[in-house]
């Protein structure tokens, strides 16, 4: 009886560990994807900001 319980506990523990690993991997992959998207948006907005600053300097000179 004790052996069956220990076997069941071991199998259950292994399944929980596998589930946690897979779930955490999916979360990390999603965060990495989000980070790439936000970095590209930041870069685009910084470029747009620099262009607007340049235009303001050119029009201020006239």
C-alpha cells in the first residue's frame, strides 16, 4: 500500500513539474515577443521624434 502511494506521489510530482516547465516556457516566449514589438515601436517613435525636431529647427531658421 505504501509503495503504491509513493509511486502515485512520484508520478503526480513529475507531471506537475512538467506542467510548470511548459507553462513557464510559454510565458517567457510571450514576454520576449512583446518586448520585441515594444522595442520596434519605441525605435519608430524615436525616429519620428528626431524628424520632427529637425523640421522644427529648419522652420525656426526662416
